């Protein structure tokens, strides 16, 4: 039965499909979070079933872990795996240097830990994720619950000192309750419009007590696979 997908979903599926070529028998693989990464997990489950591919996976979120189990992909913890051959994950934005904004799905902390414990990070995305300058997508910043408002004030001061305009919004669920990450933290979404110096901004934000991690991924991604609705992919 043919799959009826909108062009964006087709692009995401295509990116995941082409990224499968990076996965080899015997590898330990980090599995990302989000709708593009979900395609990867489904394709990987199917490939294991059809080809008997032996891999061991580490999930970057509880949601991905649940999907991986459903697809009968063997998973373990990062502690058990130790080091990974490869992590494949989505992104909210990527520039030409493959600096990323991640965390739209709220998994940025585990995603960064898993990606940096891997020989290689491959990003999979639809074409809309490639941007000239990062920042149109709100930058997620993970903060501990305790004193989060104090952390937010210090984040505001940093933005003002660096002449970056923008608002900070505590991420909430549909019912109005704060969104809580898998690690039990809150997320501040920074609406900045434009991020001129990602590395500098990330360092400044990480200097705030209570800030656990930012969604800026600099010098982590090695390859990006941009899927097109046509079924072709462009590699960066
Ligand atoms: C989750 C992420 C995702 O990779 C990012 O939000 C992209 O998601 P999608 O593939 O659904 O567009 O960083 O924390």
C-alpha cells in the first residue's frame, strides 16, 4: 500500500533512508529524537528484520527508547555502551558550518551527550532546516527547576550585555504546565531572531548557574543529509 505523506514528511523519510548507509553491521549507534529520527528508527527496525543487521542502540530520549523497543531494536545505556560509532539525529536549524540548533523536542541534553560520545554525528533533515544564519528557531536552553526564574533573569542580562534582542519563554505543555525534560529540568526558549556568534552565546549562557545545556551544537555534526521530497538527498 503506498504511503501518503506530505512533501515535508517525504523529505524527512528520505533523509533517514539515505542515512541508513552509514550504519554497518556490529555498530553501536546513537538514535536521535524527533519526527525525522523516528523515521530512522522505523527503517532501522525494518532493516534488522529483513537483513539481520546486528547493532546496539542508545536512545536520546524516553520517546525514542519506546519506539526502538517497539521496532525490536536492541538498546542499552550509554554507560554500558561506553562509546558509540555513530549518532544519527535531526535538527531544528543548521547553517553551512553544520552548527545546529536542537532541542525542539526537548531532548537537547541527552542528544548532546550521546552525539559527543560518538565517533561521528550525522544529521538528517528536511530542506527547511538549512539556514543562512541561525536564530529564527527559538533556542532551547535547559535549566534546573530550582531557582529557574533567577537563572532566567541572568540569561536576560547576558542577552542585553551582548546586544542580542529577544524574549525568553518557559516552555509549557498544552495544559499550561511547564514542560519537563527526561532529566527533570525546564526549558527556556530564547526567541532571538538571529544568532551572530553561536559559540560565544553558548559559552555565555553556560556560565549562568542553573543552565544545564543549550541547544547550540557547535563542532559536533560531521555530515548532514538533507532529504528532498523527490527521494533524492543532498549531502553536506
Ligand atoms: C529534539 C530535536 C530534534 O532533532 C529536532 O527538534 C528536529 O525535530 P524533527 O525531526 O521533528 O523536525 O532536537 O530535541
